[in-house]
C-alpha cells in the first residue's frame, strides 16, 4: 500500500504542460486563436489542468490536457463546395495514478480478508483461499496483494451479501481479472487515456463537403471520425446515443462534448429547407463503420467507475481465471449463505468479453428526419446499433465444483466436467444488437414563457440481469423519455442585466417486459425498476459580462432516493484564462440489496435449499441476496457514487 | 356635449391615423431626399469644429442630454464632419412610390394593412397624430437597413471597463441578414418562396472566436405578422445542441455584452412590443460619415486591406468618427411588458435612412442606463462592393452602460453582397451542420 512512486516521465510531462501554460504569451488584444497567416486555416486550442479532491481519498484527478482544434477550408472540389477538413486532437495525462498511486496506481490495494458470518474455517478474517475447499485457487488467485473487497468504497461489507476480492492495480501491473480487450488498460493507458490502440487522441478528423443543388436542397456529406449528436435534451441520452460515452472521465458529470467517444462514420444529409408545409425539412443517414466500441465504464482501481461495474467484472473474471473465495456464499444450513467458500477456476465468474469484430454486418445505421412545423421543431429517429452497455449472459460451459471435490470425497479436478448448468453465475459479456426508434420536439410556450423540449425512444434488444431466468438475463423492450423546460427570469436586485436560467428535466424509463417475482427468501428478477425517474434542476446566473457565472445542478433519482448537488463557479479571467471551481456532493438512503443467485442451486443436489423452487432438484432463484453484486442496479449511478463527494478545480488557458 | 365632441374628435383622429394615406410622390421624394435643397445648418456647426466640454453649451441643441453630459464630463470630444446625402436604393424608393398609398395601420399596435414593400409611411409625421410614433416605428422596421441581404463578416466586439479602458473580452462574430418578404432589390422579389412560416426577416450569427464560445450561433425568425412572437434558437458549441430561446432572453445581456438581442441594429423587436410616441423633429449631430476620411485601424488583418473603425474617449467607448448634421425624428418607445428591463428608449431616428444612429435607454426607475450609438458610413466610400448599394452602412458602434461604467464596442465589416448570404443559413439545421 505504501508504494507511492513519483514517476519521472509523467511528471515531466505534467510540468511540460504547466510550462506551456506559463510560456504562452499571446497579446491580450488578440482574440484567442492562433494566427496561421492563412485565411483558410483556423487553429485554436487550450491547455488545462483539472484537479479534483475526493473526501477520504485525497487526490482523485490531476488531469492535464492539451487540445488542438483546426479547420482547413479547401473550397470547391469537383461537384462539392465548401469542402473542409476538421480535426480535434487531445492529449491527456492524468497524474492521479502517480500522485495518489496508493489509491489508483500501481500501489493500490493490498491484502484483504473476507468476513464470513460463520467462520467455518476458524476465523472471521479469511484470506483468498481460506474458505471451505470447494475448489482450489491458483497461485495467482491466492496472491493476497493489490486487492480490495468488492464494493468496499461504497458500503460496509460484512454480512451484506457476497464478498469477493478484486484486483485494483492497472492491468500491466497486475493482470488478474483483466478481460482481454475490455477494461484492461495498462498504467500508461490510464495515465494517457487518449493514447491507445483506437487512437483516441484523434478526437475528431473528418472531411465535410456540400453540394448546393439547383432545387435549393443542400446535400451535406461528412466522412471521418466524429461526434454526431441527436436529440434536444441535456444530461440524458435518449436519442444522443450514436457515440458511446466515456464515463471513466468523470462519471455522468462531464459535458458530453468531452465524454462522447468519437467513431469513424459517414453522414449524408439532405437539407431541403422550407416547403409548403414545413419551415425546414432535413433527412440524414448515418453509417457508423467503426469497429464497435462500448461505453467506457471505468475499470477496477480507477476513480470513476459508473455503477461499480469495472470492479465487479474484474472480480468475476478473477474468479473464473484463477478461482476465488466468495464469502457468505455457502450456508451452514441449506437456506442461508454465511460461510466463505473457495471455488476453482472455470466455475463462477466472467469468462470473456465477446467484443464484436469489425464486419460490414456489425456496422451501425441511423436515419433522422427533422423539421420545423409551425413553431414546433421535431425529429423522427431510428438507429440500428448495439448496446453500449454490457450484458452478462450465463449459460457457458462450467465446471461442477462438487463432483470430485474434497467435500464429496475426492479431489477437485479429478472428475470435473465442463457443461451447461442453468442458473449458474458464470458469464460471458455480450453487447447485443439494439434497434431504436424515437423522436423529439421543442416548442416555446408564450403563456409559460418557457421553452419545452421532449425526447422519447423505444428500443428492442436490450438485456437486463434477471436471476429468475436460466441464463440469468432477459431481454426487454424499453421506453425512455425526457421532458425539459427552460425558463429565464430576472431578479433585478441581484442582477439587473442578465436573466437567470432555470432548467428542469425529468427522465423516465419503462421496462416493458419487466420481471419481478417473490421467491422464498426475497424478491427476485430484474433489479432495475419497471419505472424509474430522474429529475434535474439547473439554476445558473451570470455576472461581469458573463465572465463570472454560478450554477447549481441538482439531480434526484426517485427510485434510488439518491440526490446529488453540484454547485460551481466559472470565471473567465480574460480572453485566455478560465477558472472553474465546483463541488459534487451526494446523499442517499444507503446501499440497497438484491437477490444475487446465491441460492440458485445450479449444482443439485449439493446446492439445494428448502425453497419450493428447488423441489425435485430443480435450479432456480430462491431470492436470497445482499448488497453485492446486484444492489448497484437499485442504487443507480448517483447512489453507487455515494462516497465520491469531491471538490473540483479546473484551470484552462486557451489560445 | 363637450365630452361627446372630444370623443368624436379623438375617434376621427384615430380614423385618420389608421387610414391609408394620401401620400404623393413629392412626399416620398421629400422623405428620401430631405437635403435636396441643402443640408440643415446650425450656427457655428461646420466641418472641422471640435465640440468639447468648453463649448458644448453653445451647441447643446444638436445633442441629446446624455451626450451633452458625456461631453461636459470630458468623456468625449465630437468633431463635425462634412454632411453627406445617404440616398437609399432606388428600388426601395420605387417600391415606396408603388405601395405607400395602400398602407394603413390596423386597429392594434403591430397591425399594418396593405403593405408590400418600401417605406410604409413616407409622409412627414405630425405631433397631432397619436400614432405617428408607431408609423415611424414601421418605417424603421421595414427600413432598407442592410437591404434584402447582407453580411457583417467579421464583426469584432470588445467588452471594456469604462473606468480603466481595459478590454475584458473580445468576440469575433459573423452576422447575416436576410429579408424573406418585402424584398425590393435582390431576386426573388418581393418574397422568397416557399415561405410557409410567413417570415419577414431572419438574422443568423455565429461566433468564430474565442474558444469558449466558438460556434455559438443565434438564429432569429421574425414573422410578417408582427403580433406573432419571434422564434429564436441558440446553438451552444460545447453542447453541440440547438436550444430554442425563451423570449425573455432577447432582453438579456447577449453573451455578456452590454447589448440585448433586442438592441441589435438599434432596436430588434416587434413593433407591437412597444408603445411608440413621436416627440418631434430636430436637427442633430449624428455619426454619419465618410469612412475613408476617418481614422481606421488594421489591427485585424484583412486580405482586401479593409481597415476597421477606431474608438476614443472615456474607456475607448465612443466611435472615433465625425458627426454631421442630420434631420432626426425623436421617438420614444415604452415596453408593453411590465417585466421588461427597459423603462423607456429614446430613439433618434435618422429621417432620411430610418436607421437608429443614436438611442438612449432608461431603466424602469427612469434612470439613464445606456448610451447607444451606431456609426453610419456612406456606402460609396466604404468597401467597393458596397458602392451604389444604397445601404447606410453600420460601421461602428459603442454602447455604454452608464450605471455600471461598462461598454461594448463593435467594429463592422459590413458587406452588401447577396452571394455571401444563403437562404439555408437561416434554418435550424444549418446551425447543426455549421456547429459540427
């Protein structure tokens, strides 16, 4: 735990950035941008340091960024006019992995001891491998260093459901639990998150060209790596789903502009303009031919892991690859889970992430029809895509730990067989195909003096954890919507010249084939609520010619009863310097529990309970559960980050 | 009986005010060419005269009270330039001759009937006409302004501390204007088709610099029906999203400047948003000038060698231009909306061009709030392409918030060139395309 190293190379990079900040001396009179001496070439950019401090953790971000944006106008080329090349390049170094490496770097984690309710092996503090011997961990599985207990940063662990150890160091420092190709970043890939095999330092690079037709229609073609934005609402992604999101940057709290993961795509758009019915009419086709990329959820041992998914997946892959000790898993009686239990490899956990290869069939297609009718702006959207969030599908061939185990009179490994077991918590990760149709509209209500924005979408193909199913997931159609209202109002006594902005939004989600049932030991099924709502309220004011603004963003997850308030100040010191200071504070009712398939009895008769569902040796969810692993879906993204209160300071120099 | 007579008289006056006028071509010639018989004169006010705090009392009649105070306080010296005739585009004058006789006010403020194109009410206003102010407002609203379409590209704004002269922020814009209806000089005439939304005019702008507001775009659609609210959209570059603007935001500080969207071009709102009162006709010094004879700067390099207006005086807030004697209609506008931040504006409306070179704004408590000047350059001595356009070129502006001692200045490169302005620019989708 005490290997906090100061690496020379990244620190040099940090100081180099700082030096760049100090060394730039553009005239105050000049509007910030680089004078290229070429009217057809625009280049601008910024350097930025974002330093965040997290309660009880210390430094949680020391991100230094250099971003360059440029446009080169090429003029007319063949049938095309207004041809341009547009690029955005970003280089980021996050020093938190060096400056607070005890928490987030190669010194993170340590030895862990699980805490069974009943110490079947003689102690309440069980190291990996110290459970009852239902299997043997590998040497790596037994190595008790660089570990945390799953969920320990979010809740107390003792007696609240399954306990698993999870490696927390970067994957090149400790490869245990790292899935191949998914959440497997090395220390340098975490430090320099834009530099990876997908060339994320190219935020955008695309060619744009226009054909102005005699009919008055404008055809706009754009090809390259880019962000494409649909929809009309902020903060929520109902239609704005063409690009996946990098939640590892700052959970759900950064601007999408910075967190969308650009993809290689082509967009073709016909801007028909006005006709006898519509004031404006456009048709757009989007073809995303990039190799599929899921949203980046943050891997184990990093500061921002939305829903704690990164550590869950790593603990489960550790369990599959090296074996693991799961505390409060086996029971003293058939109906409880109280004893730490050792499993060998290939029994439980996540085997692999099935990352779709590039193929024409795996590309994504979207179409949008957009227009203005009278005073209403609207769009109709359809998108054939893949889920950007992982689905855990059980039903992979696994070993029966009981046949041949010491508990059944033999030695583990002698007679194990690899076959399908229903209700067994061994998974592969998939990203299923999803089809979305939706629409949006905006309207200004004169009576309310309020601009109203609405988005809605229906999807087919999404998958949800569901332990009542043999393969522990079920597919459901989902309806999502957002309604937003923006109202500007003056408080002259505070600000004579500038109105305050009050923006309210509510997001709703309805899972159409929702499944929840009452079983012998509790409720089971899909942990996500059938209907859930999240509301946000933004209040913002500006002073000093908009150079100083204060805003407070609040969000409340009605189902999770989780609340976050984020006050922030934004000061444009001059044309070049900008300082932002904010906080992010959460409140919630505490961690929720959910059935976790501890009592699913996949290996009858060894795992039978007295629950009726196990009569006759059948497998099935009996409803026993705890906080881990599925309580996170009840807590939601705000609730799971309950212990991530932060002070955030960002200083930017733009040029 | 007396009461009845008075009521009858009032009704008769209103009837006269609202009816189509018996306007003649001579009235129209007088309206567009008020200086045919010579420029107005005021004793001692001749080209080359510098009016400063020592002699301003002598020439007080040619300034508004606000400007007198600024000169007295030593904030600015005004140099008198040669008078110039700003004859508007002949097609606009012809359209006035063809249509003005059919134009009359409707029952309510904001209603106008029979208007096709040109100056709506070219007859000399009368203090006896209770709706004279409204007619003048229509003349401004349907003024030749930037013609049927034009661009200000680029358009540099500077936010300044008046006390220190420090420039706090610079913004580089591109502005585009297009009339969808009542067009006179550029095809299609008189209206763009199709025009299902019944638009009269649209303004589109984008921000080129600085980085934090780059690609911010604003689109305003004004309907032919003045009683219908403007539709406005804002594209925020950092969100890559178009947001519909609430009307209240047009009376908000625009991007932190000292202007509201409603202040654009002197007044950028509906006629029906205000109660208009004609207060009289005056001879005043107004910033109408020959740009080629002004001090200009090449601070912002232009390939064509164009040089921008300069600023002087307190905080560098006053356009450094010469003023010339002009025939001016004084018109007051009072917002209909009781929540409007402005209590009253006094517009000094140029009688020949119906531009608003000078507007003084008072807050709801009646205190002097903003001093707003827009320098008008003669088109024949500006960019070559503007020569003969018959557009009074907005060339320099300074708007001062007297209460907070802050100002915003603007340096225009106004180009009357229909090739720079495309219909597609005035659509919401264009904002999305441009903003990528």
